[in-house]
C-alpha cells in the first residue's frame, strides 16, 4: 500500500472510462487527462505524455464516465519499477487510486507510467484488462526546497493546491445517500484542469484553449471524444446527464468546479421547454435534461471555478449534440 496521500500530490492523472466501449486488447473508450495541460501531449486520448518536476508526488485514478456504473474499475499496476523514489502503489482501500513519487535524482529520459486496470472484477466472465500507454518525462526542478524536496512547477498556476492542505474539501457532487430518480441513457462528463483554466481570463467569448476534456458514454470515432468540442449523439426521448469534475478531484484541497448554466447557442432546441437541462439538488448527475426533438445544436456549458482562496471565475465553451429518432 502507498503511504503517499492524494493531498500530498501535485500531479494527477485521470483515466475516464466508457465501459460500454471497452474491448479486449484495445484502448477504445479510454481517455487519459492530467492537471498539467501546458506540459502534456495526448490529453483526452489513450496515450498521454506529461512533463513533471523531478521528485513530484503523483496520483493516478481510473473512473467510469457514468457514475452509476455498478461494476468495479481496479488499477492493477502503474509502470515499471524504475524511475521512482516511491513506486506507484494502491492508496489505502481505494482500488482505483494509486500514488507514487518520481525519483528525486531522475532528471533525464522517460519513465514508463503505463496504467493497467481491469473492470468487472479480477477474474471470471466479463473481466477485461486494459493497458494505457502513459509516459512521464521528469524535468530538473528550477529550485530545491530547504528540506531537499523538489519545488513544484507552477508557471501557469494562480494558486498552489499544496498551499491549502488541511482546509475543508471541495463539495462532493455525488451524494452516496441520495437516489437519482432518473437514470440518464447518455452521460456527458467534462474533466477540468482547474489550476490552468483559472490562470486564464474568464470567458467573455467561448473558451477555445486547452484544459477542458469532454467524454460521453456513447462512443463514436467521429465524436471528438476527449476535446472541448465533443459531438454527442442522443435518441429522442432519452435523458442526458451532465457532470463536471476537477482532474485533481482525489485531493481534498482542490478548487471547486460546477455547472452554473446551460444554453443553446445555435441550431435546434432539441430539449424544448419541458426537457430543458436543470441542476439536480442531489444524486449522481449535476444537471439532467430530456432530449425531445430531432435535430442538431451547438450548446454551451457554463462553469464556475472557485479556488480555496480567491474569487470565483466563469468559463464556457461550445460542444455539439445531435438528436436522432
């Protein structure tokens, strides 16, 4: 078991999984993201490569796109046992969370950080093991703290999550005691690099940069999965759930991020009046709508980022949705 807690980590790698799309010997339906948007390539794909300061504490997690998935996603290993001061290992009883530390003396070359996980249990019918190619490239730190630990690279951060250890956790939008009356057929998630996005000017026009990665549970090779211009196809009459999460959601001292508004900017109002997406007071989905009419639309998700210290800032962007019969 790992002794490093998520709250100690400055680097967070998430893998969002569309369990309906998973296949043996394939990475289809898997989307890896990191909270180092400017220092990474392959964000929102199955092949992530990210530059990290030498000595960084890292947290890996594997999460289902649909929070009501009733199976189990379990990390079985992360990378090889070289390049680490503390090799990646399971954190506590959280089978889908690993933590580790990049070797404090490792300043050259790449570190294998491949994530292997399985779903539907560790053995038996329906069990499938998936391996995602993830690489970490250690960078020599610009400074070293007095205690010898590496200083985190914060060139684009307006706030440092590590500075708020011990403060109250961000709101948990998944209430384990709540019962969602409607289970959406389609689930749309947005993973947000909150530190990077907060360092950008608040949106007065649709945001078109990096740091926002959208996925849904309706896999299509033409849907722009992993980008902020996701194109989701839904069926008329189906319910659609919307969620937004910080990439470092495993930490208790991250910024809070939430959906505050939904609008259609062009095309047909496929939700109509009665089906218009609404915020949910509790349950597994932050907003739910009912797609009622066939057609195409460009919509806007507007979000609020509230750091542990500092004012809230607002951002929005323009993904797409098609409703068919």
